[in-house]
């Protein structure tokens, strides 16, 4: 399978007066249709890395940060950030990436149906019956006319996944999408998502602090290693294959 993300010597710091957090990715390649887990404890930089993969946060430095989507079009993401091409980055993101946040991020004043249809609407895509079939597979097809506030936490996360997939992105990013759910519901939802992602040939990258869960799902994981450097001032976190 072709390489989708290629990252070499990517660095992102969150330093105040020389102290704080630094994220490093020496060399990582993510191939089309892989399912990957970013595993590590709280504060190790999982959300920071996902935000960079979502083109929502720029790296401080990168020898390479490329994303290949569509008709084998290679986008040099670090160069686009450098040239302040935010509109190009937003367009790539909107078209090719679906992002599920820890708390779902649904708009409370829109119904479930309107939430799910929003990404397609923003891209001027026509209505699509297959979005309804995703909603059915996710088990939320009876909730379409409700507001998100009337759903259970698990139902809300299933809506968030359905919304993230509705515009058929090549890439699904998920940031601890089931962290607020009980373990049995969490596993059930992730099993359905994994099936969907395989069927739709989507590349999935999910953050999790639940090692056991990740190993059970048989995901390729990026390992995280922590070091304290510079007289204890910098907490450095490195993600590798
Ligand atoms: N906007 C920000 N400004 C400054 N520091 C930040 C910012 N966002 C995150 N950090 C710091 O960066 C580090 C990594 O945070 P991040 O949210 O990526 O961790 P995480 O692995 O997702 O943690 P969790 O499992 O708790 O969600 C933390 O030390 C955090 O305090
Ligand atoms: Mg996080």
C-alpha cells in the first residue's frame, strides 16, 4: 500500500521560558488503509501529534511532513505552513480528513441528522444514502431527529464517528474517542468502527491510553518514550515505530 503520511524529524515544543514539553517524531510512515494507535499516558503528546496530522497545528521544524491523498497528490505540509497557506491546508483537511474528538464535538443546536450531514454540506456534496447506512451500522438510525443533548454518551460518540465518515475521508483521526465510556461499550463501538474503516478502505489513527485495548484490537502502535532533559526543565516525548 502507498504511503499516506511521511514524517521525518518532526518537532513541536510547548515551552515557556525554556521549560515544558517537546514532542519528537524521528521517522514514521503511515500507509493507506492501516489502522494505527498512538499509545501513551496522559500528557505525552498524543493530541498534539493528532492535531498536526489533522493539519490543525503546525510543527516547529520538520525535515519532511508530507501527506499523499487523492490522485497520488503529494502535499508538503511543512512547506504549506511555512508559506502560511492556511486556506490550502483547510481545504485538504475538509476534503480528506475526518476527526473525532474525545468528547465528540457535536454542535448542540443541530439535530443528529444535521450534525452528520454538516461535513457534506460544507463541501457542497449531494445527500448520500450511504451516510444513512453508516448511521444504521453504528446503531444511531433511530436518533436522527434528536438533539445530541438527549443522547447517551456512547450514542453521541457513535454520531461523532458517523459524522467524521460522512464525507468519505481517506483518513479518520480519533482522539480517545471512547475514553468517557464504560469499557464494554467502548470495545463494542471500536469493533464496529474497525469493521467500517476496513470496508470503506480508510486509514485510521486513534489515540489511546488503554494498552490492553489496543493490543486486543491488534492495531499497529506507535510507541512513545519519555525523557527529562536540560536540567529537568524539558519533558521530551518521542514517538517511533
Ligand atoms: N496549547 C497548549 N499550550 C501549551 N502547552 C500545551 C498546549 N496543549 C498541550 N500542551 C502541553 O503539551 C503536552 C502534551 O499535551 P497533549 O494534550 O498532546 O497530551 P496527551 O497525550 O493528548 O494527553 P491526554 O492523554 O491527557 O489527552 C502537555 O504537557 C500539555 O500540558
Ligand atoms: Mg489528549
